C-alpha cells in the first residue's frame, strides 16, 4: 500500500517492489504493535465488559493488514526471492551457494565428512 | 624484518631448556634470565653501529624479545579463585591461536595468573543446498562452518587489573575473532547491608541503565490499553454485565 511506503528509498540491499513491500510491512507492523497488543489484551481480559471486548475485537479486525506480523516474509538480500531463503545468511540457497563457493561468506567451506 | 632479529634467531639457546628455566623463575624474570645459560658468551653489550655483520650474530637478543619465540610465561595462582573467563571464537585456527597467545602474554605482564587456552568443543553447522538454481534436487552440495573456541581463565585477579586486561585485548582486537568474558567479583560477608548503604548513590546511575532495558515496549502497550479503555466508545459499554459473573478488580495490565 503506497500510503505506508517511504517517500524516498530507504533500503540498501537488492531492491524490487516485493522487497520494498515487505520492508514497508515490517515498519508498519513495528509502528502499530503496541496498539495491536493493547487490543489483544482488552479482548482477552475477562474483567472487562463484553461490549468493550467486542468493540476491541471489531477494531482489531479492522486494522490494516500491513499491521499484522503474519504478513512479514523473509526475503533474499541478493535477489529478493521469498522461497528457499536460509535464515542464517538471509540468502536463497542458490545465491548462498555461489557466494560460499566464491569464499564471500565468512567461515563457510565445502563440507566433506 | 629487522636484520638483527632475523640473523640472530638461529643463535637462540635451546628452547626447551630456556623455557623451563624461564617458567621456573617466572616471578623475577629479568634477574633470572640474565644468570641463565652461558653468561660469558651471551653477556649483553650494546652493538656499535660500525660493527661487522658477522660479529653481530653473536649478540644476544634482549630477554623480552627472546620470550616472544618461546611459550608464553604464566603466573601461579595462589588461591585458584576464578575471576574472569574469556572465550574467544573464530573460524580460523591461526588467528585464534595467535590471539590466545597474545592474551596470555598480556595477562602475564599485567600480573594475572591465567590458565588456558582450553580448546572448547568446536561448533559445526552444516547446510545442504541443491547445486542447481531450479529443480534437480538429486544433485546437492554440502557446506559447513566450524567455529573454534578457546577459553582463558584468570584466577585470583584484581578486578581492576582484569578490566585493564580486557580493555587492552579490546584495543588490540584481532581480525576475525569474537570475544566474550564472564567476570566475577567477590564481596565481603554482609553484602546486603553495604549494598543498601550504597543504593542511594547508585540510584542515579542505575536509573539511566534500567531505562535501556526492555520494559519500554510493554509500557507502551499498557499505556495504549489505558488510553483505549478511557475512550468514550469503550466507556459506553461499562455499565453492561461483565463477562465473568464474579467481579474481578480492574488492575492495570501486567505482562509476564
């Protein structure tokens, strides 16, 4: 959603629209996290009146989807791919292999045991 | 390299012999090393600059320089109470061994009894990835990363000296080596009372530190809850029946 997107590019890695989108989602989620948690707390608090909790439920469902943590997906810093990303290196398996063979990943060697 | 150094390296006394003698008399190094081996042959005379290079070979190195070629000296721990555990990690044995050696020497010259380097079990991580960028899962390749670890333990260290030692190592940090240190301080009996007394002075320093420790996010949530509950929309439903029949006190939100 373009209204959340930064006016100026604020990323230094490989950039395509999907990477920018994911980055925006991370920022929006971080910004709205207290609000989400507050609503979740109200919803689960049994000492509050039912209508208050129902309203909190409504409000939570009406929050923008970018504020949800489940929207965030790890992406490759080299090619922006979302599948097969190794968490340890933030890279897809193929990019990791190329860079590891070139000796660009510290300490990683071809294994043989 | 300095020609004097390189040419005289062959002239060093037998390393095993001198190592034993050096470590036996570790506490009074300068006096002891002067009296060791053959004093008539190795007596130190400052070499004049016009000397023939062949004669220079016979000039003995200063003991401190000589010690660089030998195993690091150590001090004996009197009581054996641990005061600092330094763990170093690296992917390269060479760098790690070199820096562990450096740390031991630094500890010796600061007067800290050090033990180690203890080779801790290495951490092996492995990844298996397909060779191709697309399908062909049957052809894969293995990669691994071995993290090597060394532990140096300081015993009976004066807390300030230990801090100096750690700061010195930080200042001369070597590339590709991570360090972490556990430091123990010991107090006299009746710590509680002394701590109570010094609490007032510490309060200012502590508050600035505590503000950095992660309670701020939880506070943000709690404030948000109070802010929302006080809103009119939420207040309107207040008179209605509670979800639970027995009324619970409305406490400010707490998170575990």
